[in-house]
């Protein structure tokens, strides 16, 4: 009788284990199928997005080329302005240099005047001391 009970328990255990394993295998198979479907859908989405990205980049390239052509066609208007700006810049630099030179000359003259004044002033003092 003891062996019969053990045999029944072992048989029930094997049946339950087989059922659990079979259920797990079917669920994992469903999960793998779902994963494959998701991967396929993601691949299609990525392909669609990359195609749209390529189209966008081509449109940007076309737009850039169009802007470059239009910019080059308007260069004849801005070249004289650029040349005028260059002339003005060089003239302004010349005026600044002349102004700096003028200021330096004025400071030199003022310094010379102060030195001369101090010499004259000192000469009068010395002249008064000798009398």
C-alpha cells in the first residue's frame, strides 16, 4: 500500500510538472511570436522614418543650393557696398592714426611748455637770490 501511494504521488507530480512545463513553453512561444511581430513592426517604422529623414535631407540640400544660387546672384549689389566699407575702414584708421599723432604732438608741446616754464620760473628765483 505504501508503494501504491508513492507511485500515485509520483505520477501526479509528473502530470502536474508536465502541465506546468507545457503551459510555460506555450506562453514563451507566444511571447517569442509577439517579440518577432514587434521587431518586424519596429523595423518597418525605422525604415519609414529613415526614408523620411533622407527625403528631408535632400530637401534641405536643395534649399541650401537654391539659397546659395540666389545669394550669388545678389552679390553684384553687395560688392560695391563691401568695397565702400573697406574704403571707409581704411580712412577711419588713417584718421585715428592722425588723431593719435596729433594728441601725441600736443602732449609733447605741453610737456615742453611746462619744462620751459619751470626753467624760467627757476631762473627768476635764482636771479632774485643773486641780488
